[in-house]
């Protein structure tokens, strides 16, 4: 009993320290504790990132279905921006983690500045597209003329203001690579609280604020993200974190920029491959009617939220791999992956049990439509059968990314998603007569296969030789 109390006390101590952001050397810290200290703020960061879109839809829904449709179409366009920002973040985290592991903080600062320059460069053409072709993009995505009219302002501001998205992602990637995950978490907490406060004020024109309608949601989100970025920059130059920038670092460094782009390209391709696969699955499910599509959409929202802890642990593994490789400790880098993977798998066992037994009650929280519920229940159950594999696969894939080997996961994704998942989903759903359930089963099979392939490739150890 005393051992149990000691373990609980240690967990609460680690929780408090992870949220406080105490500086630790993750190349020497106990691995289990290192995973805990990094994963907790990373999970909370991901939760905050996912809330941004939910908050906008929550308030915009008061304006009617056409306003919600406009936001939904814009969100689908923003997926491309998120893919680019997420891919760049992978490369930046890997490079920063490697420099920190080498105990070369000046080189880490140089890489951080170049990452910001890359963000500015990438966002510029996207901004022009958003400002010049906003309504055309909505129409291209299938929006009706009335939806395009309502949503053009929202779309212009969101895509035109993509720099706030880009920098929020990239600077948080800098903090994560340095092992300062709590700062990334706090930034998104602050940005979300601001967004929650500003959304109703600017959408409905409360008090002295103008009534901007659906465009008000975009203005609120960009202001919130912009202030979050300002806070990030302030911390970078404050000189009290693991990354310390000075005005002397503010100059272009071509070789470092090229290295960041080289490492990040694979990450961008990973996101694009996964996004294209998801769109393909949506297209197949849509063949079986709106109820099937609604059930699938509901289930996926639940699934994404449920796997956030494993996702956070995967990001922790990426940081640990990068820093330990930088410190010349490849064996410790590998051990950190297995420690994280087993912790992630243990957590997902609990989620599998919960989803298998409580799929219907969970689905009822989101819909009362009798035609939709069976599809949501089946989707939750089928996908949960592969959770243990998926938990391991997420960690191992992120370990490759943390080592700077972003191309190996891209090849694995291409194989498992485009050559296995989509054809298998089509075959099971249409040729074998399983309907939408065939798509759900294909997801579980392909994600499990991805984990097996990733582990087999990971055990070969070539990622340890990757130079970033």
C-alpha cells in the first residue's frame, strides 16, 4: 500500500512539475519521468489546438446552417495550410532537438530564427491567394452562391491571415524541440481563452464591438492567434527559456534554411498523404448515404479526441529521440521510444475497452437520430480494435520524425494508406457487401499494418544515422 501511495505521490509531483515547466536535461533524466514531463503539456496543447475550430462553429451555428457550411468549407481549405505547417513543424522540432541535445544553444537559436523566416516565406503566397480568390475557392469547393456570399469574408480573413497559423505552429515546434513543451501549451491556452471571449463580441456585436457576423469569428481567431504569436516572440527574446534569441540572430542563413526545408518536406508529404486518404474514405462512406457519413463524422471526432494522449506521448518521443541523438546517445534514444510506446499502448487498451462496451452511450451524446447511431457505434467499435497497434505506430512514426528521417514515414504512409487502406475499404464496402462497415474495418486493418511495418523498419536502426 505504501508503494502505491508513493507512486501516486510521484505522479502528482510530476504533473505539477510538467505544468510548471521546470528545466530538465532530457538526455539524462529518467526516461519514464521524461516522457511524463513532456507528454502532459503536449497533450494539453493538442486539446487546445483542436478547440479553435469547435469554438468558431459553436458560435457561428447561431447564425444558421449556411454560415456553418461556410465555416466548414473554409476549414477544409485550411487543412492544406495545417498540413504544410504541421510538416514544417516536424522538421523544426527535429533540428532544434538535435541542437539542444548537442548542448549547442546558439545553433538552436539560429535554427529557430530561420524557421520563422521560412514561415514568413511560405505564408506570403497563400495570403495572396486568400485575398484575391476567396470567393472563387468557396465555389470551387462546392459552395452555393448564397454560402459563398456569406462565407467569402470569413474565408478571406482566415486564409489571408494564415501567417498566424503558420507561426503559431512553427514557434511551438521550436519550444517542443527544446523540451519546453509547457510554453507551447500555455500559448494555446491564452489564444483559446481570447478566442472564446472575442467570438461572441465580434460575431453578434455585443457592447461597443461591431456586428461582423460570420466574419467576426475569423477576426476573433486571427486576433487571438496573433496575440499568441506575440507572446511566443516575447518569450523567445526574453532570454529565460531553453531557446534564447538575440537581435544578432536576426539574419538569413541559407544552409540552415535549406536543411530545415529538406527535413520538413517529408513531414509535409506525410500530412498530405494522410489528408488525401481521409478524403478518399469520406467519398466511399458517402456512397451509403448521409446517415452513414454523419455517423462516421461523429465517430471520427470522438476517436481524434480519444487518441490525443497517445499523440502527445508520440510528440514527447520525437523530442527525446532528437535530443538524445544530439547528445550522442542513440541507444537511449531507442529506449525512449519503447518506453513511450508501451505507455501509449497501455492507455489505448483502456480506450479500446471503453469504446467496445460504451460505443452506443458515447454516440448518443452527439446524436439522437436512429439512422445515424448504428453507423457511429460500428465505427467506434471497428476502429478501436486496432487501437493498441495504432498507439505503437504513432510513437514509432514520430520517432522517425524526431530523428529527422521524415521520408521513411512518408513511404510507409503511401503504402499503408493509398495502396492498402483505400483499395481495401472499396473492396470490403462495395465488392464484399459490407457497406460503410467495410470502410471502418479497413481503417483498423491498415492502421494496424502501418504499426507493424513501422516497427520492423524502426528496428533496422538506420534512423540513428540520420544527420540533421
